[in-house]
């Protein structure tokens, strides 16, 4: 008999939730006053709530359910692995078949000489690993002063002390005395909101060259790495100008700065290729992975590391770092099965060649809506900026910054999960979304935009 109270009415579940459960990134009092929407089942791209409503999940959970919901193969693999070896660690010279196979598979999929994997339980943990690894790397190479990591304002790299410090979210830094020392932030390549009169191409170069200026300010001998998402996700799906990444790559190469591509969102098909680094022609020394690695079915993350980083770390004695769940056998087995299905069913290929271009065609038409100033997209992640004045690329300051929130609530009422970041609306649906489901997503988005517009004028 299950201990999970599926049978309870919604109001009882909400009351229990309010009494005992503290939610991430949530105003607790506000939520408890109205009650959480309780999700009980999911299949394909649809969630079902405790009242039986079918909600199209335009965010794939938190950008993670790349494979879609309800794949029983993953459940079967998890059950079998739990029966055979539910847990063993990878500390102190032990290993096990699932983690061995997963590391090998990731080395095959990752571009260039990214051939080695250090596992973690989440994207945040993996970025904490990266901080420790790049500092240890430079110390092992006789350059211990190379410690500072340059990141970007409005970037997101997780919620641990290290991850939130690398991130450039002012709301997160305002709580708890972040960032930690030796992390600095340059501006983001957000042309629509910050580009002024410059062309996107000029602006991309300008923002990339801030990295070179920051390296000069800090001194090359003090900088360990630059970290960035190929396409900023949580910051509002900020698609960089085409000129940005080639210039960043040139600067990292010229100044002996390790490049960390945080692929927690952009990995595993999200931008139309296996990794965003392939879409944007980036050659990272380290890639952070999580989310789509297991399609969110179990928690797992990691750092895929290039040959030269791995050789240095492996040659420097004990790396005094690791997590109880680094390379957890059940998580590794599920991730391996997830990668098998994404590959063998051609999901990543079909997304890149068919469904993402179809979504692009439909999504970009939203720019014609009177409320929308810009539509942007990379593969299966997309955003729109809401504006009261298209020509001025203005935001809704006069409305107290609540228009995006209002639009998100209209979407939710219309059974579509679309997230807001300020006055930007964003989506990242499961990669398995079909063309007719994309049509439904767009219809519900337009209806919600119309209703939001009506609430303003
Ligand atoms: N890095 C990026 C780019 C992310 O988007 C996220 C989460 O959204 C993280 C890191 C943190 O991952 P996790 O929430 O698994 O710790």
C-alpha cells in the first residue's frame, strides 16, 4: 500500500503542503494563501492536476524533461538497478558498471576532447565542482594565483553558495552575502534590452570584449576561468548575437583562461544539437551538465572535462572533493537509458531538423502581436519580450513589473505552462513535442497574450 496521499481532495493536499512544505523560489505566505496547484500525473508533454485539468508543459518541468513524461523504460531500468545494486560510491578506488558505461557514452557524445566525467547530484553541485577543479588545476600547474572566475550578470549557474555566486542574479546575491570572493561579473549579451543604438553584431563584440578588459583589470595571472551558458536560460532565454561566442573563444585562447560552458539547459538536444557548444561553435575546457542528462527522471549532474584538465587533475594526487551521490548507480542507469532513447528514436535529430524549425516559424510570428517587442529562439528554447512601445523596446515599468507575471497566470489558467522573467515570457518544451502540440502551445500563448493586453488597456 502506498503512503502517498493521491486520494486526498485538493484542498486537503494544499493545506498539508502549506503546513509543512517550504517551496524553492517562492513567496511562502502568498502561496499558502492561495494554495499550490497540485500535479498528480504526466504523459508526453501534458501534466494532469488534482482537478483533472490537462496542462501543456511549455517548460519541460524546469527545462529538463527533454524526453517527455511517462517513459516506462526509465522506470524499468531504475527498478532493475535498484534490485541489483541500489547504491555504491565511487570514492576510494571503487566503481560500478552503470557509471562506467555512462561516462563512456558521455565522452562519445561530447565534442572535441571532452572525454572525462566528474559526477554530481545536480547542476549547482557540478558548478561547485568546477570552481574547485579549475583552481586546483592552476595550482597543480604551478599558478596558484589563477583563482578568479569571471561570470556574467543575469547568468544562472545554480543555487548553492558557489553556483549562486557564479550566477549574476541580483535577487540571489541580495540574500546571504553573495557572491563569494574571487568571482566577478561582466555584462550579458542582451541586445534587445541593453543594446541601445548599436547593431546586434557590434553589441556582441562589445560585450565579449568586456571579458578582455576584465582579464586586464584583474591581471591574467589571477584569472582561472570564464563561465557562461551558451544561451542564457533562466535570465530570459537571451540568444547572443552571432559575433559574441567567436570573440569570447578568441579571448579565452589568447589569455590562457579556461572556458566553462554551462550546458545544464542547453545540453542533450535543447538547441537542436546534442550540446549548445556545437550549435554555437564553442570549444570549452569543461562543460556542466544536468537536467536533460536524465530528462529529470532522477537527479544527476556532472562536469565533462577535456583531456588536458583531466590529465592535470589526475596527476596531482588526491582531488579532495566528491559527493555521496557522485555517479549514483540508479541515476547513472536511468541517464544511460535516457540517452539511448534520445539517440535511437532520433529525438535530438528530429528536433534539430523538423520540430525546432517548425516552432521557430510559429514562435517568431508572435513578434507581430501588439504586446510583443521581440521574439527570439534557439532550438527548443524561446522567449518574447512584452512591451508597451515596440519602437523604444521599452518595458512595463509603469505597471510595477507585473505584466509578465499576469501573463504567466493567464497561461496557467489556459492550461499552458509558460514562465516569466520580468516582462519576458519563455518556453522550453519537451523535445518530443509534435507539430500539432506546438500549434496548441501557440494558440494558448496567443489567447493568454490577448487577455493580458486586455487587462492593461
Ligand atoms: N546551470 C544552469 C545553466 C541552470 O539553468 C541551472 C538550473 O536551472 C543550474 C546550473 C543549476 O542546476 P540545479 O538546479 O540542478 O542545481
